[in-house]
């Protein structure tokens, strides 16, 4: 507290006490000298505090505001490179086309070949072109035997084209006639089928039971 302010306060107190006679009546021992002594002690204390360098005056430390700025997180760029797909080379090898060997066989010009071939199945679908042969036995309008001996005899059946329409009256084979024949060797049917297809008698059909092939003539010429 400053000295002028303290003095003014004491002075006011004294004046108040003087005005209040009851105060001094009750407190006769409290004299003005005592008040002055208190005042002097207070002043001395104030001065001592002011001049004493060891007296610490607490000054409040100003508050410091610390602003914490977070360090920026570095941005990482990740580049993803796709693994290359391996290229597969597909080699397509075409399947070889099987080679077909076509054997062109010359037509059979001698009936001896037919008679002397052990396996008659090898003669199937072979062309036959024979000339100046004689008809031996005639069984019907379409069927007859040709060949001089047993090993040369061959059963002949005229193609239906040669036994139809106007050709039926023109193509009439007689025993002993000389002929030129062209045709294809076919497998012999059973005796029953031959009898039905070609109009043969039972005896004539029976003669074919030991034959495995016959000649289907598609061309005939009378000499």
C-alpha cells in the first residue's frame, strides 16, 4: 500500500474516533500516542519493503500459446507395372491327307484269266472286254454261258437296259453265236435269289451253286 493512501486512512480513523466519545470512554488507555506509534511502524515497514532488495515481487509469467503444426506425411506414388503375359506360339500342323493310290487296271481280254485265278474275289468290279467268243448254253432271254472249256466258262447276265423296250427283240442270244462282250464282274447271288431275279429253273439255278462271280454285260455285239 502506498504511504499517502495509508496516512489518509489513519487520519480518517482518528477523526472518527474523536467524534465517537463513547469509544474513548471505554478505551481510555488507547491514546493517540499509541496510534501514532502504529502509524510510524507501518510507514517504516512500507519503506523497508520498498528499499529491501531481497523482497521478491511475483510477476505473473505470461502464458505462451504453443501451436503444434503436424508434419505433412509425404505422399508416396506407387506405380504398378503389370507382368507381361507370355506369348504362346501355337503351331498348327495340318494332318496329312492320306494318299489314295488309284490302280488303273486294264480290262480282262482273256477268259482264261478268270478261270485260272484262285481267289475270284480279286476279280470283282473288273472290266471284261472279250471278242469273238461263242455262246455255249442259253438259259433264258438274259442269261447264258460263254467259254470253250471248263476253265474258261463264265455265266453272263445281260444288263436290264439290253433287255428292255425295243432292245429286247433285237438282243436275242442263241447257242453257238460269236459275240463281242463288254461288262463288269459281279458277285454271284444265292441260287434262290438267282432263280427269282433271272427267271431260272431250279435245275439251272442249281448249276450256279458252285459259282462265285458272273459277268454283267452292258454291251453286246453279234458277229
